[in-house]
């Protein structure tokens, strides 16, 4: 995954082309695991991986980043299109009912979007920006897409 991200960002910079990184995290995954057990959590991860494979283009790249986080690399994709792709993934996750919690609520996903050239071409920085956008999505209520360049909602405080 790291080699792919580095290579794609170098290529994008060299050819002055956009590239996007999505960081996504299953909302309340610990609660899901506690309710459905680790086998249930593993099955939810497999279902999400299948959904990503069905949703993304053949040229896109998805990998498990750790725990219940996934990184998606979208070559030749500017911010608007990356946000639309992220929203499509978020909506499909919610509508597909890949898993439910003990209270019957559907498992959802939060997604952070960062794009180059807006966030530069340094892989660590772009991933960090996508990750910070992901955490804003979590903080602001989960089950949403937030872009790295999006202003915080009214009343939000930065750290």
C-alpha cells in the first residue's frame, strides 16, 4: 500500500494530475464487535471490502489501513469527484445493510477526503490530511464525508 501511494503521488506530481486519498472508518466498530463478536466484525470487514471492489474503478486502489480503517487511492481524481465517490461509498454502505448493531441500527462509515495538488504531494501529509478529515467526520456526527479543505461547521473548535 505504501509503495502504491508513494508511486501514484510521484506520478501525479510529475504529470501535474490530480489524485485523491480517502480514509474511511466503520462507525462504532468496537460496539459492533462487542455485539456481534470478532467473527461478526471480520465478516463486516469482508463485506465492506467487497462493496469497495464493486464500487471503485479498476484503476483505483483500496487497502485495509489498520483495524477497521481503509485507505482508498483514486488516481486522476480531483476533489469534487473524490467527494462524490466517497459519498457513493458511504450511501451504499448505509443502504446495503452490511451489518446491524444490537439495537437494529445499520452499520455506517465515515470518510475523510484529501486531494493533490491541494494538500501537496507528500504521501505522509496527504494521508494525514485525509485522516484529520475522517476524524472531523467522526466528531461531527459520523456517517458522513468530510474533505480536508472543508471549513469546520459553525461552533466547532480546532485543536
